[in-house]
C-alpha cells in the first residue's frame, strides 16, 4: 500500500511546529525518526493533511546534566543509549535495555521521544522510564510541563499528551547510593517483540533492599509498575525466600490477557521466571 496524499513541512523550532499543527485543525502529525509514523501512513492507519518534520529542531536534541538530573533530548537515537557515557553513568538501565530494541538499523534511526510517544505496550523504553521514575517533558501551546512516567502511559498507544503537544525531553533522577539495575526480556528471537520483559532499578545497602522499582512490558495494554512485588521486597535481603514471595505477589500486579499465540497463564508464568532471574542477578540466588 501507499500512504495517502499529504503535504510535508520541515520546521526548525518548536513554536513553528506547534503553529503548523494548530493551523491544520488537528489534521497533522509530527515526524521524528519515522519508524512508527511511516508504517502507519503506508498502511493508511493515519491520513493527515500535513506531515510536520521536527527532526531538525535543536531543542529536541542533547544529553546533559541539569541540577543532578540527566536530560535526554527526544531526538536521541536508540543507538546513543548504548554509546553515550552520560547515559552509562546516570541512566544505566537505559543502556542495559537498548541492545534489546529491535535491530541495529532501527536503533540507528529510532528516537526515544518517538518510542515514548507511541506508547507501544511491547516496547522496552516506556517500561524503563517507569522503572527509573523518569519525568517526561512535553511542550504545547500553553507552555511546557513535566509528567511522571507512572502517569504518562494511560492505555494502549495512549499517553497523557494532549493533541498537538510535542515530547521535548526525558529527565532521569539522580543516581542514588548503592544503585543497581537489571533488564531482560523473553523473546522467540533476538529483535522480535518480547513475550514478556522487565526492568528493575534498586538501591541496596549491605544486600538489603532500601528502595526498588520494577516495571514490566508486553504483559498488558501499557507498561506496568509491579507495586505489590516492590512492597514484598522492601527492606529484605535478595535471597531465595523474598524472591519466591515476590514471584507470588506478581499475580496481584499483572493481568495479562489470553492471546491466540499464548495464554494469560503462560505469560504470567514467564513473568515470574523472568522476575526471579533479574532479582537473582542483583544480589541473590537465581529463583
């Protein structure tokens, strides 16, 4: 199939992009990396009157420290998550997740802003943003605002962004003492969509969990924080008994649907297995 006829406009500033969107009465979409927009146009899932290319906007680029927080511009490519030293030092969970995202050709073009804006429930970065307790900065006609990742992903391909708003940056909180991370996913082949995946960020003191955040993906309509699992682990050593308790608590956090290729029961079982492996890698025996 071919995309529908539309106009194309490349802009150099956020204000120009917002004005162009407003001028189309909502019948426009933004183009950044293009790995979600172009297929949707080709399949005619979207039929805008105008395609607004925001890939050259300087405000959407850059990786820097601001008051201890790591700011990652929305146009940062997936591949930069692997190679950038600031991300390695201040957002190690992103670095751990990035090699699992699709294939090198896609990682060289895809952007973190595009991934978060799409809110694909099987995507790695939305869950990682939640596990890092990141804040997502969006800009619209009424200015900029920051939304906690826990509040940003609302449902299947649905976010807290209003029509016409642009994701400008991701802010990652300062690294805490004793911080450790773990990430993995179960997929039939490397680069395929995961059957289940999870990212963990924790602060340990003497092997004891002082703080922990765990987010799963590919198990529902949006990335999911495992709050009951976090509570089961708080203040405990990461050894076999707490890990077993955490795996048992997972049923209270995840509600996967039955799918033609995999039942909800099997997916929950895989999530428990993955959780045990990840927690074991942080400081205890693999469960």
